[in-house]
C-alpha cells in the first residue's frame, strides 16, 4: 500500500464514487479492464462525498487558472479512486500510459497545458517518473457535462 501511504502523506483523500444528479443514468462503465490495461472514462473534480466539486464554468472567465488547477488535482484523485475500486490496490499500477484532458475553455484560452499539469503532478508525485510518466493531451473544448471545468480520461497498465 505504498501509493496509499503517499496519498496520506500528501494530505490527499480519495473521494467516494461520483454522485450523479437525480435522473442521470450513464450507459458506460467508469473503468474497463481489457487484458492488463484499464481504460478510465472521463472524470471530473469531486469532493470527498462524490459530488462535483468547486466552481463550474469556463476557464478563465468563470473559473480562474488556479481554480482549474485545483480542479485538475481533484480529478486526479477521482481517477485514482476509480482505479482503487477496480484494482483493490493502487500499487498494482505498473505504468500510466495516456492521460487525455479536456478543459472547458473560453475561445482562445491557450493555457490548457498549465491546467492539466496539476493532474500530471499528482500522478508523478505518487508513482515517480518510472511508472507515472505518461503521454498526454490537454485540449480546450466548448462545453463539458454539468459545466465542470475539466474532464480527464486515462489508460494505465497493471499487474
């Protein structure tokens, strides 16, 4: 449980599963295991109780860069929470392969990479460069579900 100890040392707490608004039913799984890989559906920032966290809206007109970076950190914890539920132990992750970040951005906002760096920083702090180093995209989009400031999907390898 090395990764979970690191989480605790950093003051991070994994959130509960996402609490969707009443009447919302999702026709997909949050994680999909195929062979030794897990494909992780898009996760947004969650509070500890699994509800959507923080401010909503577009970056940077409604959500500041700093708030979006905090949201990216919370999205990382949300992804890790789903991984923990799927694997039972976060130490089973052997490689972070791909992270895809989608930022709810105002037209012309060119700092999506700065937003997503906060997600990558969490992964690298927990897993180090050997396991945590990943390919990544960080794009701005016109809208996201529930008006969250960002959504992050990932692919990891495990044993």
